[in-house]
């Protein structure tokens, strides 16, 4: 087995080689849903992120092969969580029987070592178990995420309109929407995004840091570069501050599916039903603007019962569970 580093951002041949591997692994891990396409791979996984570095690894049977048998992405942040690296390993069931995932895991550990990291995190879908990697490498279970999906074909529009309407508890909030955040709300929106920092994450140790306007503008410019539409709906309190929000990404090459990337309500504004109202209103907005979309998907930690309750009320169904594991980089190799 030969492992080599790839450059899917700068080299179209590398992108063409890993995309089928990534898609096949995703379809195994998320059965019944459309395969992700190149834009998602470039924007979220392998492209340069905000103050982070990403390494893409391909596993080949022979050194000169062009088609990999598996791939891994290893990422590190450069301004926080300086002891942590994360990895995503994409390997088919057949390739796992030949130890391709083990070889990629070893290579991911080496990348983590190069960056001085002590911990490596890995999440896996329960629809595609990670063979012996977790047990043999001493993986510690830290948390579990649940991916939920809403089939818009089953949406009861009248009920959603009721949920989206102002109630006695939240009529003081007005809703605004954008793709690019207006300058007058940028600082307030970043402060509201910090509400994500107290979300339940089990035993996973992670510093969310403070959200910066610079980071917001970086993300917006990256999305514009790839023609990714950001559907952001925010609740504004009587003082003109952002109290809560939900945001969805629509990828130009994935017409049937949209992903909720973040939803949050600042602590002082919780208990007013804003989460339900925001998500219902955003769903109606999306359905009107993109009638071709069937699925809205989202991830939540299994301890986040508040947002899971909102999702279940709206009709989201649990699709898969994604247990997360952490490995000691020093002890990660046999």
C-alpha cells in the first residue's frame, strides 16, 4: 500500500481521482441520500479554511497508480485547539477488508505528529462501522452526533406557517434574511454565533473560540467563489441585536439537498420558541425559492435535546448516528 499526499484544490486530476472515492464512502455512510458533489468537497473538506491547514491523503495499491483505493483528510487549526487534529477517512467496505483504512489512519497520525498535535479525532457513521481501527488503536468515545433529515415533500405547509408566525412569547423579534451579512449586523451576528460555544458536545474537548467578523467575511467570500448560496435567517431583538439565527448552504451541483450548517439562540433569548420559529420560516423560504430541493439535513449532538426536540416537531427523521472517537497521537501507531 502506497500513501501519497494529493492537491485536489490545485490539481484537477487529483480532484477527479478522489471524488468517486469520497462519494462512494458517503453513500455507504449516508444511505438513501444523494451523493455529495465536488463543490462540497472543495469548500468544506479540502479547501483552505479559516486559519486552518488541511492535508489530503490517497491510498494506492502501487506507487504509480492514478486511482486511489481510499482517501483521508487531516485538518489542524492554527489559532486554537493546538493539541488537536481531526481526520475523515473514506474507504469502501471492500477496501477495509484489505486494511486500507488502517494504512490511512497511520498516515493521519503521522500528519498530526508533524503539526505537534497530541489528539486525533475521528467520527464514523454507524451505517459504515470503522472495522478494527477504533478498537485496535485505543479510540476513546467522546460524543455522538445525529444526522437528521426533513423530506420537504412531506412538509405540512399550514403547520409550518403556524410555527413560523410570531407567538405571544416571541412577537417582539423581527426576522431579517441575507446571503451576505449586512455590515450593520456583522458584529452582532458574530456575537450571536458565539452562542454555539455552549452547545453540548459530550466529553469532546474543543475550544470554539470567539467568532470574528474577519472569519465571517472569509466564509462568505469562499461561498461566493464556489457559487454556494447561504440562506441566513436571523431574529432581531427590540434593541437591534441578533438574538438567534439559522443558516443553510445550497450547493450549485446538489439540487436536491440543502444542509443546515448552524442554528443558535443567544442564552438570554432562549425559552421564547425562537429555534422552532426560525427553522420553520427558513424551511418555507427555501421551499419557495428552490422548489427542486427535497432534503434538508442537519447534525446535532445527541445530548442537545432542545434542538433535537425542535427537529422532531418539524418532522425531521434521524438518519444516522455518528459516534466520535479520540486517539492519542503518541500511542496511535502499533
